[in-house]
C-alpha cells in the first residue's frame, strides 16, 4: 500500500499534470506526515501538531523572499526541510532538492536553430533580465511567449523542432534548476542556460551551454549561429543521454520519495 501524506498547498500536487505514483497526497488528515509547501509553510502553526512535519520550498528566494525570511526563524517547526537554496541548506534539518518537473517530451527532426520563451512576468530581477535579453537578441532567435508575441506557446511549438533554446531561469544560485531547463532536455534541445550553479550529477553538462551573464548569453548565441548544425551535432551524444536521464525527474514527488525514502520512512 502506498504511503499517504497530508498536503498543505494551494495546488493539489506539485506538478500540475503528473500526479505522484510513489505515494498519495491527501487533504483529509489521514496521512502519516504533514507536508507544507511554499506559502503554507508560514501557516503551519495554525494546525495542531500531532504528526511529523516537512517544509518544501519549491519557488526560489527571488520569487518568495518573505517565506524564506520567515522559515529561517522557524526551522524548529519542521522535522525536515527540502530546498534548493544554499542559505536554507546551512540548517541541520535541511536537504537539497531538484525541482525539475517537465511536461512533454519530443523526438522530432531538428529543422530550426534557436528559440526563446519569455513571459510578461516581472516578479523578480531575473524576469526583467530575461525580457532585456529578448530585446537584445532581436531576430537572432525565434521568440515565443506573451512578452514578444502576446500569446502562450505550446511546449511543442517553442522547442520540438529547435536545436537550441535560450533559457534564463528564475534563480542563478544553489541547486535551483527548474522545468525551464528540463523541458528542452526532454525535447533533445540544447539549452543555452543561465541558471543554478549545481545541477544533478547524472545530467551530462556537455549537452548544455552555460552562461554566467546576459551578455554572455548573447555572445553564445552568435557563436552557435556561426554553424548551428555542427554545434548541435558535436553535442549529440550528451543530448541523447540527457533525453533519457531527464525521465527520472518528470514527477518531483516521485524523485523526492526515491531520493529520501529512508528519511521519510524514518519519520513514521
């Protein structure tokens, strides 16, 4: 029988499309562990404490700084804390996570060079820098998303046929690497990536082009466009490897349970 955990979250699960298969989320209190996610972390004291408690910080500090400030003064409320954030991981009951959900995989012929997806969101510095880069790149890349086109783009149209995708993540520190990185890997598309510092050890970094600044992303786009087919084929072995590896991260909850099964079972 699958374990049951009580979920305190604004969402019915961590991934909007793929429910967990290793355990079951419940909201009737019948689960063995209380799990608080993001905003609900700060609300945990409203509930009677009669079961072990876990906090999971999904969104980065750049998006929800108040929640990070709160939990840093209340770490004793929780038996375990899961986060990608280096400051949080300094606490003895905190453990690193990779929230790399992805939504669809594609294995289609690559007929286009570079895409970029950019929304209208301006919730953090990284959002603004992504828009700045979209303006800077101009017609060197094919643009998708509301910032440039006014329309939402499907996962297929914005990357399936593309050899490369410019990816500016919402945090550039710690273990943060989100679906923005995972989705191109699941489409055999090479990310030109500005994001977290510490990627999972099983990801082949030869299948990713890393940048440290917005200006460097711009320069890397120029380098790729000098011979995009060769730039892609030179990394094809790593691309194929990442396409298979990324399947492990499709459902965050399943990855979490597999990675920390002994810790979770030890609480019950």
